C-alpha cells in the first residue's frame, strides 16, 4: 500500500496521541524508567496470572474474586494514572501520596476478604466495617477521578442522591432517609455496589477478552486484518475507505474501544483516504463510524456481549446471533455510502501493485485465525466463554510459531501480557465505580420510578415514544465512557424503562447497547469523531454530522427491532428462519435505499457528467427505505411501489452508475 512518508506518519501519530491525551485518560499514563519499570512489568504479569488462574479453576467465590481483583486494580491505577493532568509523565518512582493510597487499598480490601464471611452470616456491620467501607468508597472515587473523569462525577451525583438529598425530593423520586451504615452496607459490603456486577464482569469477561485481544495483536493479527481487507475491497472505487471500514470494524470488535481504534488505525487510514480524494471531514467520519460499530459486532462484540448474556442469564450464542443482523445492516449502509461518495467524486481503487495477493496473505498469515476459530468452536460446543477465551490465549502462542514472520518471542509475549493487563485497568475502574450507580439506583428504586413516570407520560405499549426517551438517555449516559461500562450504566437505568413499556428483554438490551455505543459519534461529546477530526485536520462539528449520516442505520434499525424483534435472530421463539431471511433481505434493501436517499445517488446526465438525485426522489428513497426496514409485507409492498415511482420520476435512472 502506498503510505505516507515516515516523518509525516510520525507527525500523525504525535497528533493522535495529543488528541487522546486531551480526551482520554488512558493516553495520559505515567511512563516509568529504571527499576520501577521492571516492578510494574512484574505486577502486570502477576495480575494476568492471578486472573487466568482464578477464572480457570473457579476456586475463589464471586465476592472474593471481585475483592482480589480490586486489590490489583486500585494500586495499579494509582501507579499508572497521574494525580492531575499536567503532572510530569516520565518519572522514576511513584509519588509518596500514591504509596499511601496503595497501602490503604490493599489494607481495606484485605480486611473485607478476611471479614466478609463473618459479616455475611449476621448481616450486620460493626463500626470498623463502616469506616473501612467509607475509605473503600473514597479510594474508588479517587481512582475513578483519575481513570474515568466524568463517570466519577456521575457516580457522585447518584451517591449524593442516595445518601443525602434524595430524602428532600418530593413526589415520585423522593427517597427515605438512609443511614451511613445502610449506605456503606449497600455500596461496599453487598453485591449491588462496588463488589457487584460491574466488578464481576471486569474480573472475568473484560480482563480475559482484553488479554486475548492483546495476544492477537502481538501475533500479527492486526496486519492480517489490514492485508485481507485490501485484497477484498482495495481495488473497488474508494478502496482505502472500504479497507478502513472493514479493518476498523474487525479491530473494534476485538479491542472494544472505539476511541483507541480511531487513534491507532486512523493514523493510517484517514491520510490514505484524503490522498485518494475523499474530503477530510468525510475521511474522519468514516473512521469514527467504522470504529464505533465494532463494539456491537459479533462474534466478540468488544466483550460486551458476554456481559449482556450474563445479565439476561442466556447463552452468549443467543446474544451473538441476535446482534448479527443489526451489525450487518450498520456496516452495509456505511460501505454503500462510502461507495456512493467514491462514485460522486470519480475515485478509483488502489493500483494492483499496492494490493497484496490473497493467496499469499492466507498462506502466510491465515493461521492467525486459528485462535478465533477455536474460541468460537468451543463456545458452540457448550464451553463457557471464559474457558474458551483462556484456551484461545494459550493457543495463540504456538499458532504464531507456524510462520517465522508471526512468531512470538518471550519479550513479545511479555509485551502482550503487559498491554492486556494495562488496558484492563481503566475499564475495570469504570466498572467498579459503576457499582455505586447501580447500587444507588437499586436502593432508591430510581429505575423503577423513572420507568413508571415514562409509562405514565407516554402510555402503556407506546414503544416508539418510550424508545425516543431511552435513546436520548442512553446516548447521554454513554458519552465519554468505554463501551462495556456504558452498557452497564444504561442497563441499570434504561433497560427497565423499555421493559415496562412492552419491549422484549433482548430487544431492550440490544437497543440500549447500540445507542450507548453511538454516543461516540453523537454531538456534543462525540469522542470518536473528535479524535478522527483531529487526525484529519477537519471541522469537528461537520465530521460528527457526516458521521451521523453515515451511521444512520445504527440510529434507525433499533426502533424497528424494538417494535418487532424478528430482526434479532433467535431472540423470539416461534419465528421461522424463512421469515427472518425475508425480513433481513428487505431490511438490506431498505438501508441501501436509505443511504442512497441521504447521500444522493450519483447518476449520469444525458449530456455527460454526474449529478445527484433530485430532492423529491431522495425523499422518496428515504421513505421507501424506512418502509423496507420495517418487517412487514405491507410496508415492503408500499416501499417497492415508491421505488418504482422514483425510477419513473428520474429519467436518467437507466444510466445510473453501476454498483
């Protein structure tokens, strides 16, 4: 592939790093030199070994596993994350105050491990238990302030509502007066607070799959994805943008971080798209949208699918199958929009000499798919996702030795372990502080009361109106929060609302997940769009607006499966495969028509040159697209009739640019 010059790529990497540091705490980590670097490496390896051992053997109970997990997370957070943004990052040692916090964290959670069984038998806390709990909350908030920023503020608002001012609120949202002991017992010693579901998924699915993604990366899987994407779509019109879509989708699916994905793959794909002829705003938007969708794309879904399966007490296979159609429609719409833009601009694909040979790519790198195949095969055979992922991690190492160019040395394995463990810290801290939100919501019945209020306002069975309110709520709660953490927050607050207005459980969960992820491209925060626009040197607002248009299927399709879950394959019993196939095909036609209407399908003039569809024809295509997405024969028929009318209205349709 024709890439930017080395110095230009270096400048792009530096720009991406600055943007990440400004918006993402993960990129502001301290850099240690000397003995402390070695100590930190040993801690990361110990963290990984403990997690694999605990999850593989299952000898620790749920609470003890979570408390032990937090005993690793908090000290590592205090070591890695600076106390304030402008703190000197490169250093030889940890500040003295962080040693105090580390000692307090280890001491307090060791006390919980020692005292928990006795407390659980009586259900009562003594004064020491209460004050240890207070210190645990303070430590958790300090870690969240450093690693999660806005999420800590949100959690503090929920905590203050639960503990202080909720009792003064009149009406439906008023709470009873909770004592300090009751607050601490709920948020620290019970399994609805910081030792609750959030810490549980962090200690299991999140850590293991983040580590698996790191091993895949260091085995050369990222390069394989890029090369195979080039062989698939590199020669087609606008090939670099399509490569960006496919590669970013696959990498986002594995790492689960849209922002990090934009910053890494975007430094290559965005300049290449600009060089090919795409406008800078469009190039940034394509990368932002492609990276964002990976979080709800099977088979891995950035680990969030496993969390969803845990919450709903269903198999992961069912969640994965349900996500296939929405994710496919999202990327189909994006790819077609990219294609139409390439046709409008008269762009060509990459030159043949820049396209790798498909047979050679598969021969030299195809073996890197083996760990992923083993992972999926084991899950379909009935093994737990955790066990399958751990086996896949161990399989990755010998598989990499099948070819000399992918062989993982001991130092490479250590780097994979260190990066995986480090990446799990920030998400883990978010999951812990989310426990405060979930505990506060449960103890105050805020979710139930909010659902009752919406039900009272919109009326029973008003899924569309209830969906709009939940959509806004999900986007707001998901802003600036990692994908898994965003879903956990939304699950606690918004899913009960949809269930009360009549949505099925799978539809409600998938609806909230998709919108929480789409907050990455939704103004005013739009973290993915912000980073992408910085790399592209484009206007952030324009980039975000284009990103919304390109990702329109993600904003629209959830409303249709909310009303009729047939688009969530396998989520509803009694739905035939034939019906699902028909609805899938018509939905594909719908998103293509929708993309055509929104972008203005380029057509050739009789006198030569290209023009966009007339406004009335675009409107007809948009309406027809919406009708086709709706899983009903009646709306499909009306949609087909409208497309026929559009064809008759546009005299140049017979000279339409071929797909």
